[in-house]
C-alpha cells in the first residue's frame, strides 16, 4: 500500500510501499518487471483515527540523486540507499514525537545536501543532511512540518529552502539554515 509515486530512473522503476509493518523500497527492471532488489525496514506506528481513510502510507515519493535514493517514511525516518544494490548507506531515526498525521513530503537534494522536515506537529526541524554520510549539516527549528515538499530557489540574491510549516511559510538560507 502507499501513495508514493513510482520513480523511474533509466531502465529501473523504484517503488516505496508498506508491506505489513515494514516500509519497502524495491527496484524493478522497467522492461521485464523483474525485481532486482528489495530493501525493507520495520516501520510500525499508530495511525491517527482522522487519517484512517488515507491508509498507512508511505506517502512521500523517494528522490534520486547521484546514484542514491532518499526516502522519508511515515514516522519520519530518513534513509539513503545505494540505487544499484539497495544497500542502506545511512539512516536517520524517526523523531521521538511523530507528526500528528505522519508525513507526506519528499526529500529535496541540492548539491551535497538532502533536505527534509522531520519531527512532530508542534516541534520539528527542517533539516539538511550530508548526502554521503547522513550527518546533520544544519537545522531550522521554528515549528513542525506541513505536508508539502520544500523547494530550493534563489530569492533576493540568496539561495533558499522554501517550505510551509504548521504555522509559517519560510525561506531559510540553503548553506546555513
């Protein structure tokens, strides 16, 4: 199950789904539909009753950049996978306070940063991770995430990450947050 859009890169199709209590990233050959690899991790959570009609996700489409695939699971766990093999390169754990309605935004890659808003409804951090190591480069901790993906643009001469939060529409400097 899930709402994540399949990702087509070259001759491969990647799907990000829920299978039982696991979130699963799977690579298929686009021509034959043969499964090339499957990577799963446990992702149990308690669904908010208000979202039951929307299902257990995941709802965030993976992002591909430079041979890596980045995912954001329903509980806020962020993973980087090797797109060729499915090997997990790094993982950022789910925050202690999960978003009330869970997640529905996709990671954005800009240069050597992958940007995701992680955390719960009243607290959270727009976070830039190093794409290679998963190390947190910067965080903006204004308030919790909303359900749209951040975008990167140059405004007023500054390269910015622009996103909605629970209470704001913000732009933060790409290099420092």
